[in-house]
């Protein structure tokens, strides 16, 4: 029985990625379970891992459901995270981001 999920983004520079994801998630990492790995626990059974693995960096994509996509877009703009604003996508609205390595972080909502 599956009880949770941790989506993962691979990066080249963990310190740079840590700052970017800290701004996106509005808090420091919840855990650093081993060297080269950061975790944000976004709910009881889900979260995002950021793993330093330069050979695979930039090829990840995570999709996160968001209750207020417009607020998220405004907040991210205020902290300097670039994006093109909410767009239609897949029957919802999406806000697509790219971390410093080009990994896609997509917020999906209404």
C-alpha cells in the first residue's frame, strides 16, 4: 500500500537550489536526511526532494496542486521568481516555473 510520495528535482548546486526552493515554498527545508539531499514536507503524505546530482540535473518536473494560483503568482513575483503568469492548461490553470537548473515546478489550480 502506497501511503505518500516525494517528488524529486535534481540540481547541480544544492546551495543555490536551496535558496530558490526556500523562496518558492516560503520556508527552509524541513529535512536534510543525508548529504546532497533536501526535503520539503508539504503535507502529511507528500513533499518535494531536491537532490544534488549534476549529471541528471535539469530534467525533472513536479506538479503541485495550489488553491490560489493568482496569489502564488503575485507572491513569487514579489520575491523575484520569474514566470509568465497563470496560463490555461489541462482543464485548469497552471503556473510554470523553472528552477536555476531548468527543472519544471508547475502549480496547478483554479
